[in-house]
């Protein structure tokens, strides 16, 4: 399975370690909050709102270099907008992999 | 170019500010997590360029553009490539950046912004049907009960997805309906749609700033296209 990485963050920071750490800290703060809101909306069957949450989480997925994960998120967002839960498991596996990664860095 | 960044995601704001810091001609004046704060800022300050997220809760980037009388250059930043066609209906939009944004692509967008003259926004005009009805009461269906609302007591109606929120002097009601439906039920001598998400009771206005009105404690954006009608309806000295 594709793993999160810091390629984009490294390229963006251009060697500025202070910026890099600050950005990682912001992601570490925002990601769990966004994930929680997603699960709350999903569990309440508010698929339209859950789709909005997936939309926002897509950015974090792409920042962490998960190109295939991004495609899964796009497909899942579209499914939710149509009231379907296709790609849910794959998407939540990506969230899980990011959660573990953010705990390690 | 003096610029501002509008995005509800702190990570995105930080990334755009970092990209800006690598371009000597850019000066980031402020960052805003929502469009309303930016509108208030723009009422007092001029900027040359706005980095604007499209997909924000309650108030999208396009809603925001509609409130600007003379918009500066705008670069849209989004995770959704599907709005590109809509984006280019606006003359003020100089580029459309899909996240995650690379420095190379960002620099290209800045080049376009620098090359483009600042023009007022133009958009295909839209026709809005305003109908009035008589009578002072409006019945709304809430939890299978028909609740009577005194129409003159309504000061604001706000669209919220599949629902509308009807705010009155005493109480707020969330109703499964559309702004268009309620607009047809409200008398047009009292009510005016000032934005695609808002209908206001013009008798309840406290004050009007350039592109927003204050009603009670709510600051409501006024679309550029709706502003002339609003001004026409006021008893101006």
C-alpha cells in the first residue's frame, strides 16, 4: 500500500526546517479534527456533509504524497454525493495510514 | 502586489503564504479563514490580488466574488478541478490553481496576474423572479406541524443547503425548503434577495456598508448585481 511521505513538504519548504516543522504541526492539529468531523457526519448518515469533509481531507492526502489515495478520495467524494458509500473502506484505510504516519513524525 | 489569502483550511493558508514568500513582488497583508472576515477587511482596505478557495462552508468563493463591487485580480485555489469553466466566466479571475500547488505552477499564475490589467468583473447577467403574495402569515412545515410565522417579523432568510433558516424577532426556524420557494411567498415591498443565499427584510436594516448590510447582529453580504435594486428601494437623503 502507498505510504505517506514528505516529498511535497520538502519541496515547498526549500530546506527551511522551521517552516517545515510548523506546517507539519498544523497538519497534525487539523487532520484529526477534520477526520473526526468526517466520521461524525458519516455515522449520522449526512453523506453530503461527509463528502465536504472528504473534499477537505483530499488536500492533506495530496500534501502527503498519496497520489493513488487522492484518486480514491475523489471517487469516494463523488460516491457520497450520490448517496453511495462505495470506496469507504479504501478511503478510511488511507485515513488510518495518515494517522499512524503523523504519530510517527 | 498586495494580496490576501482566503481559505478555511489553516494548512492551505500556510502553504500559499509560503509560496508567496518566494515571490519578491508579493506582499501578503492578511489571511482569512472565511469570506465574511475578508469582506469586512476589503471594506476598509484595497488589495491587488486575492488567493481564494472555492470550497468553503456556508459561503463559497463564488459567493464571495459576487459581493465585490470592483474586484481585484483573483487566483482561485481549490482541490476541485470541476469549477474551471465557471471560474473563467469572471474577468477578475486570472488563474485557477489545483491543490497541492507547486512553486513552479504558482509562479506561472503570478506571471498571469502581473500581466493582466485590473478590470471590473463581468458575468453573464441572471434574471431573478421576484413575486409577492398578500397576507401577513406564512405557514412552515416543521416536524409535521404547520407553524405560523408573522411575515413582517421575519428579518432574514438564509439558504443552508437543502434547508432555509427563517430568522424572526422572536425565534429562528429551520425549514426544509429553498430560497426560491420562500421568495415567492414573501411580499416584495418588504423583502429583497440581496445575495443568492440571503433574503432580507429591508425595514430591518440597521446600516449598509459598501457590500454588506447589518440586520440585527447579522452582517449579510450584498451581491454586486443585487446592490442597485437595494439602493433603489431605500429612502435615501
